[in-house]
C-alpha cells in the first residue's frame, strides 16, 4: 500500500511501532481442565500482536497507516506480511524481514458465550528494534504515532522526536519491561490495562493507581477497565467512558489493541479526549463479535452507526 496525499500534509494518519504475531484461534463450549479434552467448534488463523492489530484496525477504519516492526522469513512471517497487506497497512519501509528469523506465534482458545480466553504464545527470536533501526523522516510523516511496549528504546527515541515536532504519541503498555518507565514518561497518552496499573503502582483501585502514576508522566493517563470501559485522568479531572454493550460476544481477543488503534486514529483526526475514548470504546466492542482480533474489525460506518444510534449490534 502506498498512500498518496496532498503536498504539505502528512503521508499517514498514524505510524505504529510495535509487535506482530500469527494467531491460531479456536472456540470451545467450556475450557478444559488438565487431562481433559474438548472439541473445538471453530478454528481460525489470522494476524495478531498488540501494535499489529491496532494498525490493522486503523486500516479497516479507513486510516492511512504504516507499521514499523520485525518478522522472520518463516511461514508465520509471510502470513503476517500478507495480513498487513490485506488490512491496508503500509509495510514497505518499516517492517524488517529477518533471514532465518522466528516470528511470534500464539494459540488462543475462547470459551463460547463468554468471550473469555486462554492464550499460549511463543516469543519471537528476533530481538527488539533499536533507535538506529528507525527512519526518522518517514516515522514522523504522520498526524499521530502509536507504540507498544515491545521496542522500548526505539519507542523512547521516537517519542522524543515526536515531542520536538508536536506529534501526539499513544502508548499501549500492558506489562513490565526494562525501560518502560522512561517510555511511560515520554508519551502523550499512556494507556494501561487495570491489572497492570494496579500491580505497577501498588494501588488497590484504578483511581489510586492513577494518582500514583500520573505523577510519573507528562501525558494524559488512560486506564482500560474491560467490561467497565475506560477512564482518563487529566489536570482538569477524571473522565469515564463506559463500555458499549454487545448482544453477542464471541471473543474478546484483541479488543484492547483495537481500542488503542481506534483511539490513535481519533487523535489523528483531531477529536478531543472524550470523543476519542468513545470512538475507541465503540470500535473495541464491535471487534468482539467474531473470533480473533482481526475478523471482527469494524468499518468507520459501523462505528459511527453505533455511536450515533447507541444500538446494540
């Protein structure tokens, strides 16, 4: 995919630096205990990974999106590249294919009716990208940037460049990593799931966690709360965005990633904080209607329908 835009405007709405994976997913009536067997009612293979699924969500929404990351030249890597292409994600300059490298792989089983899932994954044998791997001019040719926590040092460098140019940076931070505190401090919108926010801060609830963590970042802290929605903390106060209810939930895999991608896209479009959170919440809810993180990705029209009518879909 090559994005053509008018002279003087950014080539991309969002540039994403993050992880990518190949997912195999199944659905069973009830998750088995050890030494038990259960038949799978559905089986699907599709692209996955935090940043990659966020990027695919932006592409599905109609955004101009480029991805920076690393895959191996194995079967999983080829599948990942193909899935990016199908989602409209530009990988022409940012995705490094490592000869002889092992791409990340995951197997997920979702419980029918609840959307709860168990995930088994094999980390990639590739190592993180470094700041020297970044193409500064291309990476900054965007209205917003999205990073996850997989390439920490590269993400810190990219966030610094963005600060110099006034480009907002959204960060999907889900687990502790070396250097993550510096990345957390450097971005405009650090987004943490509630369980990580509690464990990282030592707090007992999200509001207490926010009071602790907000002292450590210059950005607007957002904590995602699963079925309870998301909450943002700013100097002006606290803003809670409830989750959108869905009549049928198949699988919650990737819903958080979709939230991050949709939020970054809304920021790139100039939406204010409450509107961006509402947009992201609607996109994440719609993504739960199908198996896996990619099969249920919504179009812009579907998100706007849910936002404007408030109907269950």
